[in-house]
C-alpha cells in the first residue's frame, strides 16, 4: 500500500507557492487547496496577472522605480513635480511609503541597494553615476538622502554626500529620532541618542 | 501632481494575490514586489503551476479526493488497501491528515461538506447516495465516520448512521476526548465530558 498523496500537479503547485517569502509548507498547502476549490478561473487569473506583470513591468530609466516597459515612471513623467528636489532611496519599494506620507513632491532616485562590503555590494554596484549625472543636470537642486539608518545606510549616505560635494547642490539627510506615537520606554539607546543630538528649538 | 503609484500590471497582481486566503494588503504588495524583483522566471513558474493544477487536477469519481483528470485517486487505484474499510470525511483536505497519521489503510469517502441547514447545506448536497452505493457494493464492510466533532459534524454522523442501518455494514465514529499532549487544565468542558463518557477500561 502506498500512502495517499496529492496528484503531482498539486505537489508542484505547493512547491511553487512555498518559494514565496513568508509562506511555509502548511501555508503553501492551504493556498494550493484553496485554488483547487475555487475552480479554474481564480488560478488562471493569478497566472495571467503574474505573466503580465513579469512581461510588462520594467525599471524607469531615469529613477529606477517600476514603470511600464519602455516608459519612464509616472513621477518622472509628471510635469507638476518639483524636478529640483531629488529623494535618494535604497530600493524601488521605498518610494511608495514616502509617497503615501504626502510630505514630498519631488523626484526619486533608487540606488538599487546600499554599500555593504560584507555582502559584496560596492558603490559601483549602485546607481551612483546616474545620480551624479541627474544632479549635474539640475544645478542648485536639493538631494535628500532617504537611505536607511542602519550602518550600511549611514555609510551609503556619507559616501554619497562626499561624491556630491563637487556639484552645485544642497545635500540633506532625513531626520533620525523617535518614531511617531512611541513611548520613551520602548526606544533603544541609539534612537534616543540620535533623537537628543537632533533636538530642535521650539 | 499625481501621487506616484505602481504601474497598472503591478496593481492587478497585488489585487490577484490579495484574494488568496490569509493574505492582506501589505502581504499582497510584498509578494508582488518579491515577484518583480525575482525576475520573470519565478512568476512564470508559479503561473504555469497554477494553470497545470487547474487544468489537470480533478475529483476522484469514487471517493471525491483529488485525482488526475479522468483517473481515480491513488488510494482507490491501490489494490493493497483494505477496500472493506471506508473512512467518511467532510472535505478532500481531511484525507491527508488521516493518511499521515499512518493509522488507516482503507479507502476514503469525501462528503463535500457537512449537514448545516443554517448555511443551506442539506443531505442531498453531499455525496451521500454515492456512499450508500459504495457500502452496498461491499457487504460486511466497516464505515468509520470521521466527520468533525462540532454540532454540524455530529448531526451529519447521526444522519449517516441512520441511513446506513438498513445496509450490511458496521458503523463506527472516531473517538472524542483529550487531544494528545494536552493538560487537563486547558481542556474545555465539552471535551472533558466526552473524554469521561468515552473512558476505556485498562
């Protein structure tokens, strides 16, 4: 007697779903069974969305955010934005959180990562040349360094600030301090130190 | 100025992923971005698995478990199984947990649900006729009712037991009592009541 198992296509679907981040064996099995019980339309729809996204989504040649293939992204194409304000982020996925905060109306620049020699990521692996070129094209612009506040982010910000000194631009770094709505009791020592160092007169 | 958003195919992929059970807005966005950053192969592979599973997986005409289209499932096709032992479950997804327990070597019968008048599920919506026919084909067989121990499961078990009285078969119900490894302090009153009622001599 052989133990009952799912048919091969189900096992393959489970394996494919399990490769997604945050989806374990049980979760992948539950998702696969859900698709089977929903009927063909649901599975076909996700399959079509996956293929369409994989085929038609590209990287904006200007800023590195997502765009439709062969086009710049909607921000770079938007004449209503302040093109003399460049916000430098690590990843394309960092753009929408800033956008949703409603506090920025300039253009973005996605580096594609942060300097991290231990992970083999050096400045030449990032979109630094393109940034310098975009800044040179906009004399007197402001460059906001919105990279992360971890060690690699700090190193990246310092490196970029150094590279930008010879250009006609103002360089700023987003503030570090207490996150909104947090009690002092939950803040770590480094956050508190930076919040005190960065204090502002009222 | 328009707020920067993802290209339309990305938004559609997020919407499709979000329909999966247990995946919220943030989770769907994270998964979609992961697919975009993995490149086309990963998205295409999941898409292919989804389409293959949707097209080639069917329901076993004998027991209602998953099977390859046009075939019976591996258990029904397995001559090494005890065909005079039928385990009745609510859903096809209940089969593998029993199978993995290693404690059953007969055939299964998936009802497709449980009697629940409030949800509009009546006995005629379940694979009861097929069960009666399978039992009639196996005089002297044993039918193990492995439906759930909730109210609807109990009602379904009682209904099936009644339907089966006129047939030449033995009907049993899986035991109810303390789950393995649980302390008495965590058991609810109904579980304890059933565990005491179902006590066995040592």
